[in-house]
């Protein structure tokens, strides 16, 4: 068969089978979806196990030490002379050529801004034209080219990356170094993608970026984030919009008021606070204080009292003492987050905090993490139990993992609900009475009559 990529034409004796393993966040997941679409368009065939693949791509995350370690452990296990192994994503960007020196089984390394080169690089690797590294940073538009690929089977809810990179340089974070500066996609391109998804049955879009509130600010004359949301609101068929991640210093009053103004914008927000101590927030370089963070939460609740609030928090940042940690716990008590993603601080290369004095011993970090997680599970369970008896609008997504005949869906405030229903309800917004609240989900019962 013939696989073509621009001017490049590659002869392949048989169909190439590929497998993509993805580590990290929703943004990495969406990138893998786009690479998947790109490879399929070139005639490659996906398989569900690395064992049957000719090409294995590992999409990596280096935000914390643990996912990075997992990547190297997987690559070590993948070694096989018959297979082509490529590494993409943040770890690929971070190590570049050194990845090839370190891992003899890796054939190519593709950085975060070169994903659209994958078919070309795979064809070179197939032709045994040496081991390849492509980790240069390109112009903003080229670096986002892979996102033009339409998703293969988008389902009911789909991710749409609106921007990449970050300009904030929080002292602990590797993202600006491995992802580069903020780059927004053209609004027309995003709107065309959302229209296409709506035509293909998608009801909910989740807009992705490291700091979505700053969408468009790097593109003079294009839409800002609030303007983009107002335009998406008008696209027929899209019932719900979510976005991650918002940065507390960039979440302004205009964005907060969109939760009340736009019907599509769901009442849930992910607003990482990282620490409850002003001293630590300053060392982190976050650009807000505890009081400023709490004021944003108040404003959000003034606009939408029922809004669900989730966040990220780091424990054991260099210099964090018991008093700082207790301030983090007290902020959690005050806000009553619906859920929390909590991390033990790990020093990352290139970052300022890695060189800070007062690195906290591992056993103290672990102890603090445990204390924090116990408190949060109590709060989460309490808040989920408070849903019992309520009638919620649920967007039905897909068959549930648990009992046969059950479907799963999400409430507008982003809680997962399982309920008995036929598969045909997927894509509909229905009324579900909440029967029980658990730690990670709710159990419900469909109310009303639906046309199946
Ligand atoms: N842009 C988002 C923001 O500003 O909150 C977060 C993006 S970051 C990829 C996801 C989360 O990883 C952060 O919110 C932070 O809690 C955590 N994180 C980042 N660097 C870390 C580090 N060195 N150690 C532990 N956790 C870290
Ligand atoms: Fe990292 Fe801070 Fe940028 Fe978030 S805002 S990606 S934590 S540097």
C-alpha cells in the first residue's frame, strides 16, 4: 500500500499496526487522540496491545517524578528489535537526544511542538535512516498543527485543545520549559472543530489549555476567552461546555459572570490553589494570596451558588512547615472542595524550587499527604451524600463499568452518576433522581418518560 504525507510517499509492504500509550493529563490524552487520527489517515491501523503492534508510541508526562519514572520503566520493557518505538510529549522534550543515548530501544523522540511530523518520522524510522530527534520549538501556528486533525470517534463529550504552553513559570513547574510559551489556536479553527463535533453528535466540549483564561491574549485581533465561549454558546447541538485549567490570578470578573450568563457553561470549575499559606504561595510564585483565592470562590458562589469546585494542591513544597500545612487544611475546610487532586512536591529539573533550601523529607510529605487526603475524602463523601434525593439533569455518556444494564453520565456540576437505562439514551440530557452518594460517584434512578 502507499502512505502519503505531503510530498513524501512511502511504500509499506503491509499495513503498519500501532499502539499509543498515554501518560498524564487530559491535554496529553487529546494529543494522543489527534496523533491517532493522523496515523489512521495515513493508512496505519490501531491495535489494543503493544504485543501486536509494529509501532509503539509513548506519550509522556514530566510534571511530577512518578509519571516520568513510569515512562522509563515501560520503555525498558518494550525493547524489541522488530518494533519501532517512539517517545513523544514532555519527557521527550525534556531529554531530547539524551533519550536516545539513555534508551537504546528507542528509535525516535518527538517534542511537544512537532507532533504533526510523526508520519514523516515514522517513515524514516521504517527505512532505518538512523535514530531521530525532533524537539525544536517552531512558530506558534506550526506547533499547533496536529490539532487540525478531526477526532476519529468523538462520543458524547469531546476534548478541544484551545491553547498550549504557559507563561507563568510557577517555581515548581516544568511545563513552561517543556511546552513553551502560551500559544492559542485561531478561534475560527476552534469554532470549526466544535461545529464539526456537534454535527457528529457531540453534546459537550471540554476546552483544554494550561491556563485557558488567557486564551487569545497572544493573538492580537482574535477572540478572548469570554468571546470564544459566547460564540460556542451559539453552536446548535452543543449543550454543555467545560474548561480546564483556570488560574486563580487570571480568572477575572468577566469570566466568573459567564457562569451566570451562558447556558452552556456548566456549573463546575477546576481552580488549583496549590497551598493555603501566603508564605508558600509567594515562594511558588503563584501571583495571588489566600484571601484573593477565597474572594474568587465567594464571587463564583455569588454567581452560581451550586457550582462545584475542584482544585490541585501540593504538599511538602520546600520550606513548608506545620503552620503552612495547617493553613492548607484550613483553606480546604473553608472552601469545602467537591474533589481535590493532591500531590507530594517533587523537584523538577530546570525549575527554581528544585534549588530552594528547606526541601521537606519524604516521610513528612507522605504523612501530610495522607492527613490531607483523609480530610478531603470526608468532605467529598459528605458533599456527594448531600446530593441524595435531588433531581439532577444528567447527560448520558456510555455504558457504566459496573452493573450490566447501567449507563453512566454526568451532572452539570460534574458528578458521575450510574443508573439503569438503555444504551440508546446516550447523548440525551435526562432527569435522574439521586438515590445514594458514594466517594467517587452517585447512584441514580431515571425519572420521566424518554423516547427510546
Ligand atoms: N496549569 C495548572 C495550574 O496552574 O494550576 C496546572 C498544570 S500542572 C500540569 C498540574 C498540577 O501538577 C499542578 O496544579 C500542580 O498541583 C502539580 N504539580 C506541578 N508541578 C509539580 C511538582 N513539581 N511537584 C508536585 N506537583 C506538581
Ligand atoms: Fe505550571 Fe504554573 Fe503554568 Fe500551571 S500556571 S502550567 S502550574 S507554570
